[in-house]
């Protein structure tokens, strides 16, 4: 491997004069993300902020980045990060006196297929309730903004004013100047040679110049982050990718333009293109088959001394994209290439960075895996500093949680996914997207082999879980669409199965924790806003942040005195466990906390015949009088030991059966055989989602998260402000209640056609003028009432039942009406009303 070495432009600071052996926060890595964090922590008032860089600031990936900045992000939460970054960069030069080289000509994404036009309309409704400007524009406007385009294939554009590009080196130097201005110290060249955690949760950071004691460390080391993690026994799933971009000489047609061209993203051609002085710069994302990983850096380490070096370029690898760019922007055909930059960019498996505190290690934080570090640097520095300074995340950003990965995330998996993620950079972003590289992992339930050919599987925190099941005549496989697609009718069939007969679902991916010990009740009473269930019972409980936001929702079962089973969603497993462990350590509670997720399998059984089927397999009395709602009990089903909980997210009669994962196949087979007479069948998570929405059950990550408080989310029933324990968030919640709510979660029915709400769509109110007032959180088609259904947040004054609103779907506003919830009563409620009716009839 040959590298091109660029001259170093910066002199190191004198270490002797400024050496510190103590730090409140020690940041490892001097790229734009690490320096941004130092700037924000110091500006936020933290003393003793110290950054160590092994060579010089910007070494690694920052210095050679193309420097693109955009308000756009296909997700929801990262839009906030992008928005903050751009607004910071706009004023940073004035604040620090450092020139930035920040250009804001806007950007255009090109749609050259009808599907891509649908995607733009889908993204418009997701952007409508956010701050940044974004416009769906017709071809004429595209041509006006970018006159050098070949318009033959262009159908539409997605335009973001204020987008552009920035010089990464100048940005980092400005952030560094700001960090020093507010009191942070940036030392380089200083290599971290070892990390030692102390019993009190603090750290000893070893360097050639001596040991530094730090209260917390933050790994922002770019493609060296993997090696920093190895020092403390962590495997960070990161891998460097070879990314190339091409710079041309001056082009006459560009030179004569009166204003700078907007940044162009040709999504089908899979490249970005921007103006660079009087020439053009364009960078492609090759297909998974053609792109190149630097896997040796994961297995053998980064070459010593690598810092401001580049890889050897390989134009052959990107020629398909070069030709596509020449067709779309014909002036490129006559342009001379003066530079090809081929440098390392660090990728995580899913292309998103890892940001936040790490589970299982005290006071170890990360901000690593940035495929787009320039646009993320400002916002992530602010987000992470706010979290460190206040003790809770400022807003929901769970998709960046470093704890979304676990022991199942192998080097092989990371490589396969990074290859896929890089190659799919510009792929159409559908709702309910699935990607298949690296699957399955070691995380498969005991039913995987039995079910894999019968259903469409979804990926959940490493697990394979059935989304929906096939029958003869169905169009099988993954067929993504912005409209109703091949799973629509089968999911209706599964819905009917559960409502009229009995269905079985694999719930093994749930996160599951065992907590016991003399202080277990005291710990849980401190963590949860609900009361602690009595022995033999279960409840739904919420962990709140100090500001009274919903950090997590769990099912809590009190199995034996002082022994609890806690269950959470698959995507929240280590996210929730980290919070619980941190509070246990902080409060010095005498408890044993064990993650039993991989050991325990879970089967759900639900429907009017669920009791009848299970009763055939156990001597336990499952009658409503003996085994009522929310009761939990150790029983034997088909001679297999099971913890049975009378609960179902479907809202129908049902149980969740927790058992050894090795017993899953035998338990499933016994249940299916016993239910033959009752017409038992499988159902998947898509049907379960419809069932829970019809019952108006909230979901964490949709109706509630770190952006919402439980009162506006309609969770008052589960929040016990009068319980004696001073649970986390209690005081804040009292203040929220006293002040009154500004918005409220409401329940909507919609009049749609071949499209249904998914969540995060704009909600409009038409009162003389039409304007956005809120957003949906989740939605589906109700097979019961044959209409679309959604939850949404709207202002309190517009939250009454009967209120008429509109929900934007694929560029069209559909009539919506707020209704009383739920659409369908739960089975326990129906049973209770039936009993009450019988008693009234007798009297």
C-alpha cells in the first residue's frame, strides 16, 4: 500500500509549559468532532477540559474531507444535528476571528425516476414540522438553479437553501480557537498508550509524558477509535472505507457563472458534485461489490505514523460514476482532472456514528464512526456536551446510541454491513426498510430454522424476527414501497387470526434483565415512576430523566420477593441496561443485575382461544379467576418450565411465555399441535403493530421518548406522583403538571387511498391559511374499521375529539379527525364490561 504524504501545516504546542495531570473530561482525538466537543464543553462552563491528539489537529479523516454541509437527513433526529451545525458555522468566524471558508449556495437532490419522486414527497412531509427550509421543485426550477445540467432525465428536485460546503481544516482551527478562548487545553502530539479504570469510576490515561487522571474520557479518535477501545476490552464495530473524490481544473462554463452552483446529488448516479473555485469536485459511492475496505487496520492496527496521508487513487473503480456525472453535467467531458483524493473514512455497520456513554464501562463515552463528520461535528459537540453537563440527553437520538451494537457485532458482520452501507449511500429510502448483508448473526431464536422459509424476517438488534407470514398464492419476499405492498393482505389475515382465533408470535428479541438483592425494591422504586408490583404481578413502568422525559418503558414482573424480571424492546436493550446499572452504582444499591436476553426465549400467544389451547398443556388453572390480567407465575407448559405473564401487546387475551432459549422449538411445536383444533397459526410484528394501535397502546421510540414527557404522551395512569419514593424526574414532572401542557398526543382516523401513515408525517391545520401544527408518531391501516389510523402530537387547543385536521402523505393532504381512544377495546376491558353487564342484568 502506498500513501501520499501532505505537508504538515501546524506546529505543536509546548507541552512542558502547559502539561496537566488532571482533567474533568479528557477527549482523545483532535479531528473536527473531538475539537467541537472541547469547544462546547468549555463554552458550557466546564473547567479542566483536555484534548489529546496523537499527531496534529485534523489528522486522520478530517483534513481531506470534501466538507459538505446539508440540512437534509432522511431520518428525523439527525435533522436537528445538521441544523445546529450549519447555524453554528454561520457565526463561528465572527465568534473566533478565524476564517472558515464556508459556502452556502444550497443543494439539490435529483429525482430521475418516478420512485425517486415518491421518495422526495415522502421526505417533504417528514421535513415539514422541522426548522430547516426544504422544497420540492419542478425541473424548470432545477435548471434555473443549476444551468449546466442535462435535463433529459430530471423529473424533480429536492432543494435545501443554506446547504453548501466548508473547509474542514479551517473549521477545526476555528473550533480549536474557540475551545482555547473558553479555557479548554488542546495538547499534541500526545499519544494515549493505555487506559486504566479506577474503582471510583475515574480513569488513568497513560501517555509518554506521564499519567493523567480524568473523571471521564471521550473517545473521538476516528479510525484509531477501535484501538482505544481495545485498551479497555471493548470492540468498537468500525472499519475504514476508501473514499475518493475528483477535482477538475478550471472549466470555462463554470468560470463565467455569476453565482456559485448549488451542491448536486445525483442519487441514481450515486455521487455528489460541487463547485471548487472555477472547476468542479465530485465524489462517488461505489457499489458494495466495487468499494474498498481497509480491513487490515481492524485486524492489524493503523500503520504507525499514519496521519495526513492518503491512499493510492483508483479511477477504474469509480469510472461508472464518472461517466454518469459526465452525462448529467456535460461540461465535465472536456474537463482536466488535477487531483484525485483517496482517503480513509470510518464507517459503522449502519453508516451512523456512535455517540454517548458506553454500557458496562463507567465514565467512558464515545463519538466515533462518522462517515459525515463535517456536518455532524457542530451538532454532536453540542449534543454530547449538553448530555455530559446536564446528566441526560438533550433530545432523542437513540439511533446513534453506541449500545445498539453488542457481542453479536463481529468483525465479519461489520465489514459486510459497511460494504453494504457505503454502496447503498444513495439507495431509495423506503419506510420499513430492510438490509440483508451480514445476516443472520449469532442472534437467532430457537424458532429461526422452523420459520425462516415461511415468513419475511426483520432485523432487530441482531435478531431475526418474523414481520409477516406467507401462504400459497402470496407474493413473497421483501417488496418495499411507499404505498401498500405485498404484505398488506397477509397482515390483514394475521390480524383476523388473532382477533377471531389464536396466534403465536416469536418475541425472543425482547431485552430481558434479572434484578435481585436486598436493595432491588429500593432501586426500582427510585428508577420507575410507577409503583413496584406485588410478588406474582406485573406492571408497565417508565424510567424518566431528571427533566421528566420518558427515557424508557419496561414491563416489570415481581417473580419472588426481591427478584424481578424486567423486559424492554429489542432496540433498547443496552440503552436501558446502561441507565439501570449507572443508577445502581451511583446510589450504591446492593443488587445483582444480569442481562439474560440471549439466554431466554419468549413466545407470545394471543386470541380468544389462547386459554383453551394452553390449558391442554398445563395442570395450572388458567381461568380468569385463577390467572387474571397482569399476573405472572412459574408454570410448566408441555413439561417445559416457563414464566407465564398474562399480558399481550395485541390487547387480546394472551400470555407471554419466558423460557430457556434451547426449549423454544419444543414449546412452539407443543403449542401448535395443541391448537390445531382451534385453527392456531403464526402472526408477525406487522400485525401486532396494527393490533396495538387499534387499542391505542403507546410505543417507546414513537409516542414517547426523550423528547416527550409522560403527561403529554397520555401515560398519566402509569405515573404515581403521590408514591413516597422520590423517583428520577418526579420533581420536574410536578412542575410540568403545574405549568400545564403545550401539546398533547391525540388519536386520529384518516381518509386515505392506497397509502397509510407510518409516523413522523406533518399534521396540518386549515384555518383560512393552512399550516403545520404537529407530527404523527406512528400509524397503520385498521383492518377492523377499514381506515387509516395514527397517533400525533398537536397543540393542546387543537386536541379535542372531533377536531378536523389534515395529514400529509406523499405530497397530498388527507382529511383526519381526532377521535376518542381506543378504536377497539382491549380484551380485559371487554371482559370487565361483560361481567358488569351480567351483574346489572341479575340485579
